[in-house]
C-alpha cells in the first residue's frame, strides 16, 4: 500500500490543476455551461473518477508477500 503522505501529495498536485482548469472554464463559458462542465469534469477527475482509479492503480501489486498466494 502506498503511504498516506505520497497519496496526499499526488492528490494535492491533481487538485491544483483541477482548480486551474475550472478557473479557465469559468472565465470562458457562460454560467449555465460552466455549471454543466464543472459537474462533468469533477465526475471524471474527482473522488468517484480518476482519484479512486489512481488510488487503486498505485496500490496494485503493493501487498505484503504473504498475501500473494504463492506468486513470485
């Protein structure tokens, strides 16, 4: 399992970029379009999207040897 510190550092980098993209979209889109974009964007890149997939990916193969069921 990856360390909580590393995960938090990765998520902080991701969140900073999400904020920047949302700021640009807010400046470029009318309010009703921005609301729709923000919802779709956060669905894809937020906790139920990329963030959860990233956590799963980073945790793959990082299990103690005794849980590997005989694999080398």
